[in-house]
């Protein structure tokens, strides 16, 4: 394979050209696996030749909403790579980066009420992938002055990916600059490989750290359509270069909550191919997609006070949190020890709800109901207000819901619409359209 020989020479040339550390972005998918394997094979050859090895970093992104089966696979494969490279003394470190807990998917969607993402408001890419990756890479640049990133992207993947790759200006070394990080250079060593060539390489060349069999099984399961047919492979969901990068939602290695796309073929394929236990996640994602554009599920005003679809209302957020706990209690999830949302996220959600007027620790109490170990500091604010009311003929729940509106808007300079919002909550209460904890 002449193209393989050329690619190996290209990677080796840039590795030996200077002391700049190499950063291999790794999703666990086929393309990034090829790039990482080529790098590790090169390191083994250089070590055998007696060359001193410079620092190499493997960087993977964990959005914390990866499909559980993918998350488990990635954790195992990264551990195998780390053990192998440590044993062979290849001066390679494995790094798994995650978003800050206050920026996690559920902290923002359930906590602040961010509507499920769409192609026009794709807040998830920035918070879950770009910011954590940029912070990590920027830290490496400051420490080492410059880095070289190796990406597993190919022109053959799609027209949009081809346009993205071809639009990048290359310097005399054939490198492009990272969009956001100064002195971070980018090389796409397999950009001219075809999908057939990628699979041929992986089939012929076993992984130095173990086997490609688990990855291939995931691709097979994710590629099976509901009618039993098998589609061709999609691109890897790699560390994003910029906010305009294509959505990861069509890949086998994307987020199970992704609503940027209308149909999650990958999750459907997984469920149809022996992973039926993940069906509740697919159903949850379908709910997010349905609720996203429904007026009755979102506030009638944005946070700046303007009229228009705003955040998910507090009842929807409570419903979505409760559904997560219900899924976690299913036997298949308990058996696998799967926790869809962390206790720290639940605490952050409560902090966000406090700002929006929920002062009765609804998120924390709901978590405790489902046997989560979270700490509650009781608020007696409502008790103090209610103690001033002489009549006992009132509903604490209704009062709490009205109080939430005033609490949320008390420091707002825009008070227009408060009475309408209170009236809406009263009407919904008597219609029974509210969520019990």
C-alpha cells in the first residue's frame, strides 16, 4: 500500500522535525484509531533504533453523555493503550478531558432550562467539547510554546468535511493553524485515505495494545438500520476544531442525547442489534426532541425579558430529571452500574433552580427519593412567609409555584408579564399540569 508508506513517512518527518510535542486526538472510532496506531508503531520503531522519544499526548473527549456502551469501550481501550505505552516506555500519556460540571449537558438543560440543541442553537458542542479541549490544548501550548495536533479526518467522509479540510490554508510544511489556539498546528495524515483503505488497514494490522474487534462490533451494531440493512460507516466524532464543525450526531461515537439531528440512526441500530437495554435512552432523546419546540414546555419569555420561546419551564425540568432517575433504576442499568447524572450535577441543578425561584430543594429531594446520597440544607423561607397568613385554606404547592415567579424576577428591571406568568401557573395548577416530586 503505497499510500500507507507515504503516510508513515509524513508522520515520522513531522515527529523528527523539531521538539514540538505531538497531540493525537482520539475518539475511539476507525479513523482516529488508524492515526494513533500509526503513531505508536512509529514510536516503537524509533525506540528500537535507539532514538530519544519526545512527549506524545493522546487526547479523548468525554462529554459525559456518551452512549454507555461507547463510554465503556472508550474507557477500556484508553486503559489498554495507557498500559501498553507505559510498559514500552514510549513517553506517551493518555488524557480524557471532560466539561466542567456546571457546563455539563444536564446541568445546563435541566438546571438552567437550555432547550435541547438544534442546528441553529448547538450550545452542546461549545460547552461539552470545544471549551474543555481548548483549555487542555492551550495549557499544553503555554507549557511547550507549540504543539502539533494529528487529526483522523478524511476528505472521503463527506462533502462538508472535504470542504472544511480543503479550505484550510497550509504553510510550507503542509500544516494548518488551529482556529482558536495560537501556535497549535494541525496535520491530517490520512485525509486522502478512502473508507475502504481505513478498514483494510485495521483488518490487516492488529492493534499493538490489543484488538480492534470490539470497535468493529460497535460499528456493525451502529450501522444496522431498523429494516435490517447495513449502511456505510460515518465519520468519527473527534475533538471539535470549531463551532461550525459538522454535528457528531450521525456517528457511532456521539452523544445519546443528541437532538441536532432528527433521527439517531446509530442508537436505533444499536437497539436493533442486541442492545435493547439502551432503548430507554433512545426514548428519552425522542422526548427531548419533541419538547424542544413545544410552546407549552418552555417559558413564554427569554431570560432577558423579551417575548419568545425561552428556557424549559421548571415543571419540564423536574420531569426530565425524574425520568433520568427512573431509567437508572431499570434492572439493566443497575446491573451495569450506570449512573446517567452525577450527584455533583444534581447539586448544581439545585443551585440553578434556586436562582429560578425553587427554594424547596426539589432536585435534591427528588434525588433522595431515588436513593441518591446528596446533602440538603433546608430553606425555611416559605415557612416564614406562610406563617404570616391567617387563613389555613391555601395550597402550599400553589403558593410555592407563584412564589417561584416573584423570586426569579425580583431583581429584574423588566417586570412586564409577571402577572401573566402567575396566572398561567395558577391555571396549569388547577388543570393538573404540574409535576409532583
